C-alpha cells in the first residue's frame, strides 16, 4: 500500500524544490504543506519537530528533517 | 581502483561550469558535492548574471544543473570530501562514503556561512536562528526579526524579508552599512527597517524558540524582542580538507592565472580560491578556465 507522505516546505527554499522533484521522479504521491502561507501547518511542523527548518518529511509518521535522501529512500522503501 | 582523468569537488557555479567544459572535452571525470548550486542556490534576486536581467538563485541553479546533466555527467551528491593528497602521480580522495583516484582535481568547494560564536547560537539554530533568508524567511511572516551583518549578504537578506516580516532590526558592528548602493538605498527607504550601527550581538535568547536578542549598541546593552535571527556576517572557505596546498591568511586556496595551486595536477576555482571578487559570474568563468587548464595539463602529462 502507498505510504502517506507529507512535505512541509516553503516555496522559496532550494532543498524543498529538490526534495519535491525527487519525490515526483520516483512517482511518490505527497501532500505539500506550504508553511509560509499556512500558520496551522507551520505550528504542526514545529510541534512535530521542535524546530523551524524546512523541508520536513512525515512518512507514515516517521519524521525526517532536511532533504536526507538516504533516510527518505529507506522510509519509502525505494 | 579506477583512475579518473579529473575529479571536480563542488557543484556550485564554478564546479558545474568546469563539468560542462570537461564533458565537452570528453574527459573521464566525476563530480563530488555536498549540494547543488552552492551559495547561488541560497541567493535571492540575481540581476547581474549576463543574459538574465532578473533570475532567482534557485532558478539559476536549476538552469546550471540542467546544463550539467545534459552531458550525463557522473555526480556523487550528498558526499563530502574529507581528505585529499597527491601520492606520486595520482591524487587520492577520501569522502564520507568512498575512496577515489584521479590524475587531476579541481577544488570548487566554495564557502560557507560564518557563525557568530555567541551564547544561544547553536541551541537556537533552526529554532528561529538561521543562515538562509531565502529558505526560512517565509516562516517569519508578520514577525519581528533581526538581521546580523552590514554587507551585501545582510542587505540581500533584509530586502527579501522586507516584504514578508513586520519589522527588521539590522545589527551591524561597523559604523555604517557597506555594500551595493542600489540595495543600500532600498533598505534605507524601507519603513519597517531599523538600522543599528556600531552594534554587536552578545546572546540569542529564548526558550523552545528564539524570543529575543541581547546586543551591545553604542556601548549600551539592550534587548530586542525578535522571533527570528538571520546571521549574514560573511563566509569562510571550505578548504580545511586540503592540507598540502598553499592558502592565504583567509584560508583561501592560492592559485595562479591558470587556476593551478602549488601542487601540479591540483587546480581550484571560484570562491574557495584567492581570486579577487566573489561573484556567480566570476566563479563560473573561473570554473571554465580551470577545466581548460586541466585539459592542457592532461595532454602534456600523458600518464
């Protein structure tokens, strides 16, 4: 079954763009939450991670901070 | 172990341009880099790269990357070179993942942000304190923030934030701001910027997240209430992994007009070198020059 993937990002951050591109290239469906325009999403991200850096990934509840390709691959089973 | 003609360290403007030239010379080469775009990826608006009257850092980086990948270039991303040494004719590299060998290298590892070195800096990193206005700026919509620094990087960060945040304190330890006149005028004209010259940071304050900044302004200590701190106080070269090449007092790698270091076969390009002026267009030009020099070197030293 496909995993639930959330990406907390901003529209301007280069690592977020690269991360989203990476997910698209691997045909992974994900929900993109732009924390710059969405205070609820920002609060949710800060509560989950205790920090403000983007991107943050929530892969079936596993939280990964930053575009750590290896960890993301592992979490997605790629 | 395989011996490459060339290994390029870094994939910013210098490294990527070197890779395009190396590909067109059909060298057997590899690019090893922690990231793509280097500092260019973190830049805001770029208005001085010829051919683009206006482009953002991430967009220009995307164009650079497309250009590099067009040639099917072998790229090791998220990989950091830890050691580099020449033994006999061969240059050996050790990264956090593997070992490599090459006949020549181009060091184009760029620069990274300098840290403040004050209490609370490490503790509040990504908890309100950041070194990248482009990335994290939008998280501070409607908040009060401080930008530390008084040069072009600080002005660039401030200009990006003016449209987003409620108020910006520029904390500058010099007597006045320096940097490009065009940016300076925009910052001075902004209604939501307070410039604090002759001021330095003593500590970053907060609990879970940043809540304030303790500064010394005109010899008086005071506290600013801010939720964000953007550190833009300059850069240091990523040159620590190369022990044997000559560096200047700023730890920049010393090169000649052909991008050669004091060790034959080891070339360097861009912001990690002592080249005067650090600009995207200069780094790109230096990268091309280094690759052409490598091509000449390999032709003469056919081993």
